[in-house]
C-alpha cells in the first residue's frame, strides 16, 4: 500500500511538473500577428523562413502570419488587428501623413523589385507611347515607379500613356494576356510566369526605396518592445539564412508558393537572395528616395516629420546583439 502511494505520488508529481513546464513554455512565447504582402517577395518569404526554420521560436515568438496587401494592411494595423506589417513604404507614409501614429522600424529590402511585362510588340520602354499600362492601384509604388520611368523618357504619364487600375499580379498578367493592357510592372520573382505566357520582360532601372519595411503602432513599440524586437531579430536571422542557405530556402519557397516544380522556386530564390538585406537599419538616402517617390502618389507625404516617423532603435538593438 505504501509502495502504491509512493508510485501514485510520483506519477502526480511528474504530471504536474510536465503541465507546469508546458505552461511556462506557452507563457514564454509571445504571440504576435504579422501582416505580409505577396509570397513572391521578400516581405512574404522572410517571415515564412523565420517560422519554418525556427527563428521565431528561438526568439520566444509565436507568430500568426496573415496575408494582407496594400492599404488593407494599414487599416488592420491602425485598428489593432495586426501587430506588425511588412511591405512597401507607400501606404504607411500615406497613413502617417493622414495622422496615423505609425512608425517605421526597419527594412529587409531596399531595392526596386520590378521588371516590366509587356505584350510581344512592346520590346522597350520607348515603345510605350500611346499604350495602356496596368497597375495595382493609382497611388501605389508601381504607379510611382511607372511615372518615374516615363519621366526619364521625357513623357507625361497622364498625356503620353494611359494608366489603368487593374489589380494584383495575377490580374495584371491576365490583362496582358487578354490584350486589355500593353504593359505592367510586376515583381521580378514572378517574371517566369510572364515569359511562360509569351510576354516580353523588359529590365528596368529603378530608384532604391523601402520595399519590405516593418511598421508598427507607436504605442506597441513601448508596450510590446520585447515581442517586436524578437520578431525583427528572427526575421533578420531569416534574411541571413536566405542569403546563405539555398537548399533550405528553396524548400520553404516551394512550400509557401505551392509550386511543384523546384526550378520555379530556385528562380525566385536567385532573385530574392540578391534583394534581401540583413541589416534592417535603413540608410538615410533610401529613406529620402522613398519620400520622393511616395510624394508622387500622395503630396501630403512631404510634410511628414521623419524624426517621429522613423524609429530604428529596435533594429539597432538587433544588430548590436548580432555582433
């Protein structure tokens, strides 16, 4: 009887210990919701690598990755539906200019990721005069970049071409194939899809700007500094992994993009590894170029106080810890 009680007590002790261990583990992992843009971009692949390869878990973060694009991601951030947003600088700057208390925490891609997909008869930017150009929205980064490219030709984007709001990448490619538009900017990582459809790919000279920035509410920086810093650290480590681990990165890309052909994932990898940056601190010239481009879509952006809008303290902590 005494032996039975001792065994029962031991079993109960182990059960309680295991339960406490699980609770401590759960309590030690901070939940954070992260909005990301297209999976065929650094903004989509970097957080997924961080999750799939355990960098979030190692940082004590339990992430919820949510696909949300453009202005919708800003609405979600302002409304508190997500804690951290990854994506282009344009919508955040417009939100800040409109009074939203959002800060820019850093960036994992400062390169223009676009190429121009065009109908077979359009072989150069010079062939675009009088043509129709499809864009996601009339105020987005692709539109601003389109205006920049046309101005380099000495053209007026309102007079010399017709810019049409078509939608996302899939919609733009469909419009091109159907002849509804003659050209459209697309992410370089999906250029293979345009080639497969018989479209021309025109390389472009773009302007450096924040393409995969990280944005949060100012209140969250104070209230959830540990979670945000841990998330940035995990994604920074994912960026390093993306740069240096081809096989492992291709596996994640293939899984997330849901492509059966590994060569498609390899092509995307070769592009994304060159675009991603492993230091989330944003160079000043990139910030200034981002402002200049964004003003084309929203003139209010020129009045933004960058000292308040840009907060690189967490990014600096991440890089200090990486030394």
